[in-house]
């Protein structure tokens, strides 16, 4: 296994874009939850995707054991989903679909590939994103600039005006420092 490849943002444009993408996802989650709450499902678990391309997208609801399957819904693999064969199901699906999901958060990072095809493993990989201090870090299991294909935004290049590659040891030192800062904040709070 090879060491991860780490990039750090060089300009305030990148953290601002990441923050905006995270806020858009939070707004999507809140809006879809409000629709479920208005439909009488407040307190019922909402099942959401956890994949990087559609993270947080509503997938269905959990029906508590004490409840019957709601009208207009049907059982799916691990949750209940709107039954589009019924008028109520189509209406619920249309209400949920009317809220636009922001897409892959990594697709909102300027100057950075959202995903690449790793030629070694044959898998599509996306960076793990971490905010440390005032910088955004993108941790890749494969070097995006050595890949040939990106499926989301069609580029594997990194804009070096916006990002710089950093040593793994520097990244780990910054992570440790951030953990210490957060621990100190909890003690004083």
C-alpha cells in the first residue's frame, strides 16, 4: 500500500467554497427533513446516502415497529420509500425531488479533481477532506495527477495556484496540532 497524497489549499477561495458546499448540503438535509416532518414523520429515522457522490441524499424513512407502513409508501431493502404507483407516493417523491441535492461536496472544490480512477486498484476514489485551521486538506489514496480519468468533473489536474502538495509528516503534525487545539477549547468551555 502506498502512502496517501496530501494537498493543502493555498488561498481563501478553497475554504470558502468548501464551507458553501457544506452549508448547501445542510440546507438540503433541513429542507427534506421539514418535508418529512410536515408529512407526519417527525421523529422517524430518515435514511440518507453516505456515498461521496450523493452524501446526505434522502433514501427513505425507517418505520418504527409500533407503526404501520404509511399510505403511499412501500418497503424497500432497509427502509420505506415513496410508492410511485400511488398518487400519495408520487406526490411525496415530487416534493422530495423538488429540493435540489448539491451533489458531491468534492465537486465544489475549485482546482481539485472530485474523483479519479485509480489505475492500481481499478476503483474510483475521492479525496478525504479535512479542515485544519484556515486550510482545507485533500487526502488521496492515489495521486490524482497520475490518473487519467475523473468521472465527476472530467479533470485529474490540480491547480497549483490554489493547492500545494505537502509532506505526509507535515499533514500529520497539523492534524495533531488541531486535535490539541480542539481539546484545549473543550477544557476551557
